[in-house]
């Protein structure tokens, strides 16, 4: 990470320099470390520039000129998701920075870092990758600008883009560049995207399928008219009948028997030489129907066994460029996974982040590392296909599993080498805790399958749901000397778990520390069908098994269900029914997760287009399925308020909504009512069991602070000085109560219910008056990231 370290190693230059928006943690859960160690194992000298000062190119020259290329990644998260909440409010911390300090990376970090690398050394190739580049490889809807942006490859002007798990691709590219092959000629590596000019000779030999429109009919064969004369048939074909024209009749041909030939199928060109042309950027940016169509085609071409290349035009005329996307990478075999995870990781942050005592605690602690410090990743990928999730788009739906011996070796290494280990492994999982070694029974079926999910609407009969290998790992791991407890912290796919009661018993009785996270996401069929999640009945069956096996072990344990508010396809009635379910079951949500439209996800295509790509896209309203989209701050806040029905600050908004929905019968002071009729005196705060999730009441000093006046000609953003939002907790100004505002009583004293407050950050600028019709005391909730 420094010139001093290079000198101690005897290096005069680095072969590859990786630039990342995360602090450098040498752990296999951090993509930067995996790529760096993988290249190192191939004999390359790798430098790391972590969280550089992007305001100039100086920080990008710290390690000198790389011999082969710069590798640029925004980090383990998309930089915009890292910076902003689902309500577009700026986050106050960054889990991938020492001390959790925010502001150590720019917005759209991939673009900024690439530009600075090119400024530092113009002739050095720049290869972009990571989750941000992977999910923005084609024209994509950008939630923060509320528009469709170009491919990140076009905007960054990088030389090559690697998407998905890129170990095999980065090795191939690095060796080719080391052999002095120009990067412009590296166009045949799986899991890469690059730019071509239209008509480039290197594209010769490819068969192009045009998919730039919807509702285009296929081949139409002309029907034979049995009443048509010979002359009319000849005339229709552009010829004449010689006999009727008076000419000489043709010489009689040899008599041939009539052959009945079955109609043959259209022969398609080989898939490995076929490219599908998507609608151009200029089309999808202004036509939501074509955007949804392009998104559907992309998701149909994600199976490495049968995926075809994709191409999308950006620009017009002499500025036109084609973004070519090669098929996804072939999943790593178990031996390859073992190689990647057996590399000599330090399993700790770089020593440059340590405090005076050489530790990484207190002010130097990196929260993301602390969370996975004693965890073990046993697999990759997810075949769940949840539409709001981007794991499938990035890692694929084919599970890549490590061997049992490799997993045990890592646990022993944590036990023997990691500072602060107390004998408890915090997680033994991955994207999903219980998909280890689960996959299709047939390699042939798996290679030909184009379904987006193996478990929706039901579990595929070809899916092997055997949890035996996972049970064996649990038993072997907890039997190791020095291991006190193996916890499971990854999300659990409970519809799979109920297929193996033995697994549920093993999990509940030995690997739950009192609480188990589970994600039904909703209770109603409408939103669940748009999420591709199982019905709540499956959750009930899992809950029965969970409680049964907990009781057998003499333990009192609890499920923590996660739910999503404001997901596409969710009506106000759906959220009301979810709130009633929560109350019936005694749940009070501490954290509220609002739908976050991440780039390239299927649910994001629904959010932008208002259509359901899962059902097919058509301009015919009778054939296309429209989706109810939750837009606007007020409606999104309403859906969050239903999840936190127990928070008194939400009751005025909920009362108003329930009356408008014709469900005033849910307002009352009985146990069967959702919210009470009275309104207690609240100051806009609530006390959570986890203080970090609490909304503190404003102090006198903060209330007296006036927002800074805007500078003329300067656009204020949350980075450059928007005034703090008024959360509505200040007492109302004295004066007569406006007509029509109800007055409730509590303790014999009249209370005023105010429905006026501040507008959202996009509707209210500095110095503008508070908008009306907004509930004061907006509840801030944190999602799962």
C-alpha cells in the first residue's frame, strides 16, 4: 500500500494496482483482497490504493506506474447505496471505513477513480469491476437521478469491464496483457464487457438477433388458396403459364412420386456465435416499455450454460458505440473455490489502519470487518431469484461450494491466528445459509434452464434439496477443539429448510444464539408474487418446526422476521394487512426496510416502467401486467408507518389513511384495533432497544441553529450544504386551533394533532416554508443495507 512496503519487498514497480473505495481488509469476504491474492498467486506484484483522495490525481501516483493495468472498484457496495438511504437521505456512516467515518469515497466512485487513473497515466489500461460496475454494465435506471443512465463502461471510458466473480477472467486478462497483447483485442473472455464501433471487422462471423422491439411477429407462412387457378398462382409468383399464353408447352418431365415431407423447425445459429441486440440507450432512456423488455432479455441470458452475448448501442451517428457483453463466467469448481479461499489472507485490516497499540478497535475499527471477523464463507451464488436482490445478477444462480476440508481449515486458522477470538464462529454461511451443495439433479437440464428461480412459484422437482452435507459440516465444525459455538448469521431460505426437518432440528438446537433472522418479506400474495417469494404459509410451517425443536432442547428462542415496505406491487391494503398480522403475532418492528431500487434488479425495472417483466412485455394493455408502484415521499412513509404501527408518531398518518381506505373500524382502544383514538404527547423521538436505531429528540442548541443561507449560483446538495431537515418535533406556535383539526385529550389536557410539516429534500430548498399536508416527526429506519 506504500512505496516503503514496495522497497522492503525489493519491487521497483507493481504489475497491477487495484483502486478501491473500501479500506483494505485482507479477508476473503472483501473482493479487493480476493482479486489481489489471486493475482499474487499467479506471480503478479499487486499494489493497493484504498480510499484515495479523489480530488486530484496525486494519490493515484503513490505507487508509481503499473506495468499492466489499473483495476478499479467502488468497493463491496455500490457507492450510491453506500452513501444514501432508500429515502435518498445521506448516511452518517460508512461501514467499510476505519471508525465508520463517512465521506471517504465519492458518489459514483467507479467513474471518478477511472478518470483519475487516466489522468495519472494516460497510456495504462483501466479495467473496472466489482458490484457497482457489474450491476451497471448496460443502460440502467438510476434511482438517485430518477433517469436511465448509460452503461458505466461508456461513462467511465474504461478499457474493459469485468462482472460477476472475476477470478478466472482477471487471470486470463492479466496473462494476455503480460504477453503484450493489446487490450483492444481481448474480446473473447467470459464475464467481460467492452466497446466496439459499429461495423468493426472483429465482429465478423457473429449472427445478430434483433430484439430492439416488442410485439414483433415471427415468420408468417402464406396460406395456400385451394380455389386459385394455375395462372393466378403463377402470376402471384411473378411468372406466367406458358400453355395459356399460347406458347410451346414445356417438354414433359420424368414422373416423380409425390413425397410428403414433415415441416422442419427453424434451425438457429450456434449460441456461442450469436449476439442479441438490445434496444439502444437512446430508446430505453425515453421508453419504459423497451427498458422493461431489455431487462427481461438480460435476465433470460444469465445461465452460463446457454447464455448468448448481448450488444447495446450507445450514441448516434459518428458517436455511436456498441457495448458488447459476453456470456457470464463459468462457475468455479470446488477445487477452484478451495484454492481461492486457501490463499494466505491476513484476515485483518492493513497495519496502516492500526492505532498506537497496533489494534483495530475503538476509533480505528472497521465495522464491516468486525461483522465478518469470525465468520466463514462456505459457498457463493443463490438460485432464489428474489427480484429486489442483485446476488443472482452478480454471482449467478448456480451454487459454488467449498470442500468440507477447506472450511474446517479456515475455522482452525481463525481459532489459532485471529486476535480476539473467543471460541465463537459468528457465521457459517454465504448469500444464503442453507444452499450449500444444493443444485440441479441433471447437468443437462441445468445447462438448458432459463427459469429465473429454482424455488418459485414452488421448489423445482429437479432441485436436489439434500441438507446432509451441510449437517455434516455443522457437526464436524462444532466438534473442533477450542470451538465453543457455531452460529448461523446468514439469511435462511426457510422454504428449503422445511424440506429437511433434520436440518431444522440441527440448526435450532445447536446453532441459534437465541434469535434467528428470517425474511418472509411480506404476508400478501400481490407483493410476494412480484418478489418471487413463497407464501406466508411456508413461514408458519417453519415456525412450527422451530418452536418444536426449541422446546425439545429446553431453549426459549425467537424468530426475527424481516419485511419490506413500498415494494412494487404493494397496495396500501397489503401494508394494512401486514400490520394486522404483525400485531396479531406480537411483532414490533425495530428496523424498517423500505424498497431500494438497485441498478439492474428486476424489481427496479418494475419500479421504473410500471410493468412486470416476469410476465412478458407488450404494448398491448390486455397482454402486459401493470404493477402498482409506490412513489412519492408521503406514500412511502405511509407504508413504513404501517410496519411501525406501534410508534405513536405514526398514528396521525395512519388514522388519516385508514379513514380514506374505509377502515375506520381499525381505529380504537381495544386489542383488536390497530391504532388508538388518543394521541399522547410526543416529541418526535422514540426509544429503541438498540439505541443506534433511536430518533433522538432535538436539543435546544440544534433547534436554535438556523440553516445556512444559499450562495448565489450554487446548487445545494446533501454533499454541499443542504440545511438539516426539520423532523417536526418542535412545539407548535401558540395560537387558535385551525378549523377542522381534531383535538384529543390525554390526562385531562387537550392535545393538538398537527398534520403540517416539512416537505422532502427534493421539494423543499433552503429558506422555503414547510409544505402542508405532511406528517411531522418522520420516522427514520435503517434497512439491511
